[in-house]
């Protein structure tokens, strides 16, 4: 199942994608499993970390780059592992050279325990990269002020976390995430912390434009099947959002009309 139709594509920086799922490429049991998972999910992009994989075209590194090319899916390089503005900017510049793409997933980590992004340095790095012509997808928290500042410096999409990376806990602050959706006019993709397809479906129902995930698929018992489950969940959540959910009520409402039923079934009030 595609995660978007031709009539409802994901649009980022003016480019359209036929899927609303972005998939990471780390921690899979084998390259073959990664390839099969990508083929099953058909994501809009796959992410790759230049710092964690290295840039030397030798041995395992060379095989990884060849696999990325073979997948025939756009690559979204990221600045994972960076802890400063200069590190992130330099890594992004190197990634643009290696992958020949202006796309970058911006990560500037502020805390090694939670891997929470540094709010101030992420905005500073984003401003520099936008001016250099990058199409920046910033990884951030659900903080409304930070997300607004990222938009203000030129980010045309923002990627708040649902929970800390790799926890699989799902949306920890639904109120803040839904508030972001209400307040920001740009595409929003949930990045990090999703553990179940139902988590992805929920945020899509709230109006988020896509999800980016890795660990929930890579470390599942059957990554290929889980990749498919997430792709289907993202599609279902988007379809539900477009369909419009029924209004909630505080008391039961009959699902069949009362008219024409025996009088003794009617309320006697």
C-alpha cells in the first residue's frame, strides 16, 4: 500500500513524494533485511549518517554506499552525532559532496543521555545551512517556540520527536504535538520515539504530514513485516485525517434510528 496517492502527495521544499514514511538504515540484522524492508515500505527517503558510517569507500563502508544506490530511494543524509553548530555545518557540507544532494536532516545533540536536541544550536545551524542552500529537515523537540524559530529562519518543514530516540514509547506529550499542528503552517513530520504502527497512525490522524523512524523497524522481530505495517499505518492515519473523524460525545448515541421501532422500545420520559 502506498502511503500517499497521486492526489495527496507529501510536499517538502516544493518537491513531491509518493510516500509519507521516511525510513532509517541503521541497526538492521543484515543488508539483505534492510533492502527487503525498504522494498516493502517504499519510503519517500532513507536516512544515512555520514559520521557514523564514515566516508572512506573501503570494505563495509563501500558496501553500504553501494546498497544505498541500489535501493533507488532518495537519500536524506543526517548530522547524527554532532554536538555543536560547527560540527553539524561541516558534516552537512561533507554530506552534500558525498551524496550530491541539498537535503539534510539536521541533528545537534545537547544531551548524551536523552539525545535531546540542543534547541539554541539547532536553530543557529539551521539558519546557516538555509543560507547555504540546504533543504533542512531539523530534528527537534515538541517545543512550540523552538519550532517557530526554525520556521522563522527558513525551515519549510520541522521534525519534532514523539519521545527520545530509540525508546519506542510513542507520543509522550500529545497536547504539545497537537498544539504544534494547530499553530504551525509548515509540514510537520514526527521523528523519533515511535514504537508501534498505532503510534504512527495516531500522529497522522492528528494531522502530521509524515513520520521518520528507524529502531521500531530495524529491531523488531521481523523488520520486513514491520516496515510494511508502519507503511500501512501511516496510510491509514492519513486517510482517516482526510476523511474527518466523527464528533465525540459524552454519552451513548444510538447507531440506528428510533423512528418505526415498537413503542415499548422508546424512552417513556
